[in-house]
């Protein structure tokens, strides 16, 4: 089964897709967070035959929800209602920082293209973390 990973942000959303076997996530794209986001994600879910969605669970360092968590949950609810795909949540703590440190990538740049790569890479880290965890349960 193929999975879609989502690194939800207030202005942009990083996306990752798993391989067909659902073993690992790979950076896919970045979308602007607009009112059309759910439509665009549902189209991607249908096009790529995605069986489940994994959204980064946004928490503060104390473990509580941060301001974006409510919007990420609303996105998950809308995706399930519209696409029928189940949505799971995986901790996204430090994924952006980890994506910036990825070997062979100069992610510290402020260039928009590089920042987009960071968001898609963070989505891949969220997705791969979830897939690794469910594989060992």
C-alpha cells in the first residue's frame, strides 16, 4: 500500500510518498496552504492510489498541542471525509531541523527552492518514522 506523508504548515505543506510496499517515504512536493489544499490532496491521493495518509503531529516541547495542531487535525478530518483514506498522526518534533541537516544538502540556505526541499524532506521523515514504527509493532 502506498502512503502520503504530510508536513503541515500555515503557509506551505510538504508532501512525501512511500514506495508501493509502504516501506519508506520519499520527498514528493510542496503545496501552498490555500483553500484548495484539500482538493489538491484528494486529487493526489486518487492519482497515486494512496491507501492512507500520515500527518505530522505538531506538539510543543512540553508535549502539548501547539497552535497549528488544531488546523492539522482539521485537515486530517477533511481528507478522511472527502477521500475515504484513513489518516494517522506521527510526531514531527525536530523533523524540519533534521531535514536541514540531511547529508549532501545545503538546507541552511534561505532560498525558496531549498526551503521547499526541507518541507518535503520533513514530510518524508515523518512518513518513514511512522512506517518504521508500524513495521515493528
